[in-house]
C-alpha cells in the first residue's frame, strides 16, 4: 500500500506540475527578451478558463474528433506516470518499460494527427502531415537513445536504468550516455513543439505544426490537448534529468529520501527550463525542409550512442 501511495502521489505531482513548467519556460523567455511576461502560473488560469468554455465542433467532424482529446491526454498521462520522477521502485514498473512509453507517445501523436485531418480544414491537414514527418524520425530516436542506456543496465525498465546509473556514477560520463543525451535533447525540442523545430507562440500557417492540428478545438477538448502537451514537455524533461543525471531519485520509500527526490526533480526541471529558454531566445526557427536534417542528426547520435554502449560492455 505504501508503494501505491507513492505511485499515486507521483502521478498527481506530474499532472500538477506540467502546466506550471510551461509557464516557467514562457516567463523565462519573456525575462530574457526584456519583457515582463505572464506569471508562471498563467497556464493554470488558461486551463480553468478553457474547461469552463463551451465546445464548438465543426459540422464535418466525426466521433474521432471528439474522442481524440481524451485518448491524447490519457496516453500521455500514462506515459508520464511510467517515468521515474521521484522513486526508482514502483508498482507500475512491471506494467511498462521503454517500449511502452514510446508507443504511448506515438499513440497520442497518431490520434492528434487524425483529429487534425478529420474536420477537413487545410491547416489541420498541413499540420498533421508535418507532425507525422517529425514523428517518423523522432520516435525511433527516443527508443534508440534510451536503449543505449538499457544496454549497460541490462533491462529496458526505466527504473532499473536509473538504479544502474546510480550504482555506477562513472557511466553517466561515458560517450554512450553523452551522445544519447544530445540525441534525446534534440528530439525533446521536436516532440514538444519548441524552437527551432516549431514555434509555440505563433499561429502563422506557414510555420505552425502543433497549433495547426488543434486549431479547430475549443473548450474542454482544447484544455485536454494543451494539458497533454504540457505533460509531454515535463515527461521529456524528467527523462533528461532522471535517466542521465539520476542523483536525488529515491531508492527507498522514506520521507527524507522522497523529499530530497522532490527537491532534486524541481532543480533539474528548472535547469533544463533555463537551457530551453536560453536556446529559444538565441535561435530562429528552421525552415521546414531543414527539420528532417536536424532530426536525422539526432538519430545518428542515438545510433552512435547504442554502438558506443555495445562496444563498452
């Protein structure tokens, strides 16, 4: 019962922190650009407002359009709950591993792309086409990057990968780990719709990917999709923080260890948020036909990470 209580607390923490993480990144970008910006808790107000608004659905939309937000949110939340955010040993470790997380993310991507196509709008179709192009290169890279860590751990279970790195701190500085970190960081920018792949702060039809697919949504449907997007961002931040720099993750269900794990998670999320905000302030959006080139680089890095980890065994 104690382990399940920790699991539920971790799931609630992930769901609760996700909108705030997006708000922190926005606030940091505004400060770096000499703007006041909205407060970090602004996304919570936006979600509350959207949940209270009326839903407007296109006449051309089918049942798939109405179902997609729930599938996107549920699959992303399930994937986020499988990532070791606070503790290593959890009851859900036996339910899902690296492959389950990747396929849950892919399920959300596919349903969101189908929802973008369903109303028959030009923008939705364009965004869905671009999203599937990105996903075709990004999802295999996620699997390969984490598989490089799984080779040294001898398991695809995320908790065991964290425990293996904690037991051998020198492995975190190995070439395989560093290459995998670089590959996963690039994929994080693409999968979460950040610069230089996508611009989360624009609605220009020539540049948007994620926004084009959700343009027809409103009310609670849009709230669920935006919440799922925030969860996805936190999921990748947690993967980068806890898989590659696992110090602070609790290995025992003790109050002191869990408090340290919470503080460690917050610090890691803040550091990665600062890096992302700095990057988005300094770089411009890539042209669309250059995005596959960037993702191909990340795939090659992940492949080199797997090769390095295999040779180092």
